[in-house]
C-alpha cells in the first residue's frame, strides 16, 4: 500500500529524487524500485537495517542526477553527484 502511494506522488509531482526511511524490506530489488518509481530509469542507494535503525532508501531519476559518490553512516546516506536538466 505504501509503495503505491509513493508511486502516485512521484508520478504526479514529477519528483526527481526521494528518500525513504524504515522501508521494512530486507533486500531492495530492481523490480521493486522500478515499481515504486514507476519507470525503469531509476537508480538507488540503500542502507540495510543497522541495530534498531530501519533501512534507508534513496531513489532518483537517472536522467536528472549523475551519482559520483555515496557514503553511509549510522542512520544516514550521503549522495554526491551532478544535477542535470533531464
């Protein structure tokens, strides 16, 4: 249910990057990321569950953002890249 809601927002608002915490998924597969995003032109970075901190997920439209580096720590994901017009 939550994934369908997120997909509607992404499509309606033409979102280029979205981050989600507490995904409650052990493994994020490409098919699920495509379903959430509503397009196969999606890239993502995920941080698995650490202790009691839930999984973190960042998704973006690859025509708008070129990821050059990502880094993670306890409870955060950092993304470094270049924004493009798409």
